[in-house]
């Protein structure tokens, strides 16, 4: 449950965006996998708090796909919408 997670409001919003908008592993479809991207919340929160722009967020997400998740290079255009939502959390 969200109220038991160790995230503040920003972290919860990032978690939601990662699951609903990014979700390269379709984790949102499996309730047991809802924490699949939790390790990415703190680094993204730090980037957002530091004022990172869309391009930095796109690069970071793309790098996670390529290195951590072993995704083939899918390009970054589909990440623009996700990055915009994440950057908007910073205010």
C-alpha cells in the first residue's frame, strides 16, 4: 500500500509515473511487481530537486533501459512524455 512506502509525496508521484507511463517491463499489470522501479525513485527525485531538465531525465531513463534492464536501443522519443511529467513535479 502506498501509505506504507518510504517515499514522500515527490517519491510517490515518481513511482506512479514510472509504473503508469514508463513501465518497460509491464510491471503495472502485476500487483506483486508494483515496486519494480522503486530503486529508481530516489535518484530521479534527486535529479528533479536539482533542477534536471527533460534531456537529462530522458538520458537517465534510457541508460537504465540499456544497462540495467538490458533493453535493445529503442531510441528516446517515447521517453519525452515521461520526462516532461517527471520534470513538472519539480515545479
